[in-house]
């Protein structure tokens, strides 16, 4: 048995002597007197005196016991269910190390520091023979650490995820053969961390103690994202960076400031913008940059405002500023009206200002020329792609220039057409851009797409039927491929004939479309898939769909990663913390139990244990034995009252 206030026990033991002193000081002293022959009376008095003496000593003992019990009652004895040395106890200790645990208290300590200190205090109270398993958890899982490593743990840059943490604790405790197993969770109980968490299967006989060491956060303004929404260098069009800021707090943010600092080929750029936001508002700040030089620009956006969660006041940014990809459309059959041009539908698709691929929007700068009005190719310097449609002539000089263009990294798309005779195709093939492929004369047929390379970067979006099925495209006329170079890739085909063929030559590539670019040979321009197909092909051939971009933005997904910009080979990787960690919405312990489905009986035990550990001095412990003492004291006082009435009769 242990005592909360053992000093009262000593005081009670000392107070037990008070009834003895009172008994001795107040005992009756009789005076002897001879009154005659009282032999029989003496015998009766002697017997009565003996009984009274026994009763008085019993009364003294009861009174002394009552005083001692009163002292024990103030000493507050308790009987812990687990031995003090912890030989029957095994504990799993989970500490949340997500980014939100950097929230600071008024004294400057972080939530993580408070959590570690509380964990150390808890471990010290368990007993030397207690088995303790410590796990640090975030959205990447649980990292077991030793008790010695606990003092040096740090916060990661990841989000919160409770289901993996509880699974780890359940597995660890399931292997234990000890009778007293429990779980201690230290977390700020962020609402977003309970997504997809279902803990109904957690053992109900394992008590779960939950503590939230985080400060009460009512204000947090965060930079949610920063990115270049327009990174192309165009005449009269500025490069644009957008900074998204959100006020998660319950109060407005007045007279704050957002700063964008960049370094790049155009020199240092430092721009400030004022910021005022209402509670719960989300605001996008657009900054036009004076950039006219191509290259990589990198830096950070920073919010000049103090709040308990400072880590989300800054985010890195990097982007590649470059001119748009230049495309040359060669129209072999120009009409009197714009919509009668052979390249009308292709040009309309390529001139759209819609982003292709990932990252900042990259579009195409399209220049059109009528083939019959010129004397071959113009100066091809700076062009990334040439689209040729229904050309009616092609000489040796054109073939030589085309081969040189493709071999040096240029790209070509050739659409068939009525004006392109077999002689034109043969001269085109002499350039070698399609290898040993041979093309026959145009023929009428019905060629519906029956198969396409869904793994190809340009055609991957069409692998999902919800985005559109390329099998709905059909052609009524085409030029057959009599033979195909083994190095060629057939990207689309009908039951009998290839419809789209690709071949690489040097650093460039040539794509042959065996049907026309307009509606004369097919229904493709009428189909809603024509525009995305043309743009995907152009983006792939100009490198906009390359898996390795110059700059790649990623959300941190590993514990050892930190926010910032790092270089991997020729790529800059911009790593940022998940913006959902900036949210200040939290659960109470009871709300957390309901949100994740934690068995109620486990949390009830944990709550009583929580009151035991966190109660201020003088508060009630669940394992105190004072009710038993009270009833014992009442019984002793009742016996004393009855016996006292008999003694004084």
C-alpha cells in the first residue's frame, strides 16, 4: 500500500496517544469509606469494576483507532494494480513527429519538446522492469527508437497518419506475455491525420492513454503553395508567379507582407506584396516578374508574420523560364477561306492556350506557311517541330535539309493527302527520316482504330476510357505502308493498316500519319479527341512530356527529406511540406475516439489513467482506498458510541 500524503499517516500515529492521555488524566479516583458490613456489595462492585475496566480499555482502543484511521484518511492510501517495479507491465509509446508538432508555446518550447519531456517523465514512473517500446510516427509510418535516442528525436516534414501507428502498437503488444499492456499516445490530434483511419479492430483490453501536448492555436496564416503559372518568355506577356495564402485562424490577418525572392539569369528579384485577410479566407497573390532571359530561377516565398506554426510561412520555388516551342505548319493545300486550309484544324488545336503536361503552362508559337508559294523550307533555326500536310512537291534539296533538321534534334509530323503522290513520298523517304519504310499509293478503305500503344507518353491519357477512346477514330482513305522499318514504332493501327508510325533519326524524330489532316479522308477533326491527340503528339515531340523535366515539384514523402531545392543529375527537385499540415483543426480525446472508431472500453480505462497521471496535487486517484477507510471509520465510531454509553451507565 502507498500513500499520497504520508505525513498525515505519521501525524495520525502520533495522535493515537491523545485518547490515552485523556483517559489517564480524566479517570475516576474513588475514596475508600467503611460503611458497615458490605461483604456482598463488595463482591458485586468488584465484578462490575472488572467489566468496566475491560470496556474502558476497549473504548480507549476504539478511540485511538478512530484517530489513526482519520490520519490514514488524510494520508490517502492507494493500492496500485501494477507492481511498482513494473515486472508485469509492457507499454507502447507513440509520439507524433509530423510537421505540425513544431507549433510553439508561449515560453518558446515546441510541441515536440513538450511531448518528449512528457514521455521521459512517463517512462521514469513505470518502474525499472517495465518493457517500453517507443515509436515515432508520421504519414510515412513508424520508426522505432530506443529510450536513449528519445532525447535527440526531431520533427519530420511529413503529415500525420494514425492507422499505421496503431497497427504497429497492436503488433508489438500482441507479442507480449505480460498481463499489464497499455498504449500511450502523444499527438496534437490533427483532424486531417484521421483520414481513412479505422481502429475498431484495436484490442479493447489494451488501455490507451492519449495526451495532447500542443498549445491552443487559434491563428495560423500559411503559404499553401507557390508556383509559376506562366513561365514562357513572350513579347508583352510577363512571367507570372502565384502565391496561394490561406488564413486558418479565427481572426483576420492585417498588415502582413509576402516576399518573393528569386535568383536567376536576369539577376536577383525581390518583390514585396501587402496582405490582409479575413478569418478563413484563401487568397491568391499574383506577381508579374521582369524576366526576359531564359534559364532556371529559384528562391522562396516568405510570409512576414508571427504565429505558433512558423514552418508554413515559407515555401521554395523553382521554374524554367523559356520561350514557347516554335512550330512551323506547312500547308500543302491552302484554300480561299481559312477553314478550307489543309492545316486549319491542326493549327486551331496547336494555337490553344491550354497547358500540356505537368508544371507551368507551356504552349506553342505557331507559324504557318503555304508550301506552293515558297521555294522550299525557310530558315529552320529555332523551330522544334515541323508539321507538313498534303504537300504536292518535294525535291532533293528539301530532303537534304529535312534530314539535317531531324538529325540535329528537330521533329517532323507528315500528314498524307490527295496532292501527295507516290513520287513525293519516295523523295521524302530518301531523306531517311522513316528508315527503310516504303509508302504505296492512296487507296479507299475503311480503317477504324483497333489498337494503340497505351504505354506511349503521347497516348497514355487515352488509356482511360473516361478520357476518350481512340478506337472511335476512323478513316475512309489512307496511304498504305508496304513495308515498315524494324526501328519504327507503330503507335496506332487499324485491323489491316498502320495509321500512326514513329521513327527516330539522330536526336530528332519523324511521325507519319497515313491519313489526311482535314476531313477529306477521315472524321478525325469532328471527333472530340482530335485536339488532345494533336497537342499530345506535339508536346511529346517537343519534350514537354519528358519524364525528366528541368524542374520537378514534389511533396515530401520520406522522413529524411526537408523542404528546399536539391539537384539530381540535370533536374531541380523542389520539395515542400504537405499544406494540409497547416490546418489547426484538432480533435478532443473523445472526438478522436469516435472519429477513428477506437473501442470505447480501452479509452475509458485510459481516461481514468490519464486523470491519475495528470491530476494536480490533491486531486482524486482512481485506485485510492479512502471509501473503505470512511466506512471503517464510521463503524469504529458507531462501536465507540455504543461502548461509551455502556461504560458510563
